């Protein structure tokens, strides 16, 4: 199946009550690591690049690499722009081949947020790119080398149920990011998610809901949030911190005399993979990519390996391109025989 847009991917997640993990890519090493983790778990996955992280990666240079990597595997991968703040960045992402974009106008007055988001949706949906937007405001962005500051959620920025209903209707977005006590980065104290509010938003809006600030939330809270309509979970800080801790341990305790940089970097991404594989399990998406599951029911790509009965459970080497070539050969043969 390879690349899929957010709308098609989350439709299945919503109907089957699981969430798809969305992990931030801030370096080339994340690409293969995240995809390998998802393939090993037979899980769909979202690779996302946040606009604030464009200081680490160039959007137009990294896009073809992600697209090419995604096309080599037989799991659905959504390629998403996270927290697009500028209209120009959103359009650049659409042109670069992202299958989904977030336009984050959550800091704007409601009317302005509605108008700007509606314009993005009109453009993106015209080329089959999905749109996520945020209402209320999830605070606590973490960027840079310093130790992340812990944040506490503030109720004044929580998503208002009535506004959410109106926002979704008037913008036509495909997924809504909510603020229910979640924050980006580390939490000050224990996260205290407002599940009652989440349940009310879920009843008021028909589209899949998104939980930002996944790091630090407990497995039980993730499961509860998923049962109340969360279909996409954004996750970054915890995997980054775990990778750094692993490298520190490697350099200080395991191999203090190491001089090979690829071996040091490999330790970091081993840890990222461990963390991500565990999250995919908790989010309930593990083993959703098997021929007997109906993950691809909404996909119109008839050349996809999922719809091909020849792909047995566990077989992972059957490439999209192989099937396209085979079907093309069959069509040519049929024409010749007529
Ligand atoms: P964390 O870094 O807190 O996991 O949040 C990631 C996120 O929400 C990206 O949009």
C-alpha cells in the first residue's frame, strides 16, 4: 500500500478503535528506524515533520527520501506535516508529496482560524491531501539542545465542545487535534486528561480526534483516550530522550573508548525503535497490517499487496512495484490475445 492519506488511514482506526502513532522525523536516521518498527509490528504508521523542526531537516530534500522508503514496504504510511504554521510551508509540503498536512491556527482568534483552515482544506483536499487542525491550544513546544522544560496544561486553553462542532463543520477538516490536559514535552506532575470533555467532543464531531503530547501519558490513559475517539497520537520527546540516555550509557559505561560515530548513532536508533514498537502495541495498531484484516478497504489501489490473495500473513517482501509490473504484463498479454 505504501503511502496513504490521513483521512483514509484514520477511517479504519476510528471504526476499529485503535490509534495510529505519529512520530516526528528530525534526522534521516528516523526514517528507516520508524518504518522498520512499523513493519516488524505489522502496523500502519505516520511519519511527520514539524515546521519547528525545519531547522534540522530540509523539507524539500527529505520528502523524496521518505516517499521512496515508504514505497518499498507493504504497510500503509502517512507522510504528514506537523504544526504547519505558515501557509507557504503547507503549500511547499503539498507540492513535495506529503499526503497530509496540519495547519495549526490554534493561536488565532476563532474566526481567523476557521477562515485560514478552510482555505488550506480547500486547496489540500483538491489534490487528495488530508488536513488536521487544532482547536484550543496544546502548549509546551520543545526545541533545541537544552533539557526540556516540564509543562502543566492550563484549562483556559482546553478545546470548547461547541466551538469544535462549529469548527469542524465550517472548515471541512479531516482530523481535529484537541486540548484536554495534554501538553508537548515533559509533564509537570502527572498528566490529568479531561476524559469527560474528550467524550463530549467525540459525540459532537464525526471526524477522528488527535492527541498531541503523547510523551509521559500512561498506557491506561492512552487506551481510555482511544476508546473515547482518539485515532492519532503524536509522540516525540520520550523517544528522543530515551535515545540520548542510551548513547550516554554506551559512551560512559559500555564502550568509553569507541571512536566509530556510526556505531554510536546506531545505539540511539536502536532505542528509538524499541520505544516506538512498544507504543504501537499500546496504541492497538500492532498486527492491523495483515491480509485478513480490512485495513485497506477504503483504498482504491487494486495493485496493492493487501488486496492480493497471494500475500500470505507474515510475508513482507512482496513489493508494490512488483505487483504493478505483473498486472501491467497481464493487461498487455490480454490485449495481444484479443
Ligand atoms: P511529545 O514530544 O510531547 O511526545 O509531543 C509530540 C507532538 O505532539 C508533536 O506534535
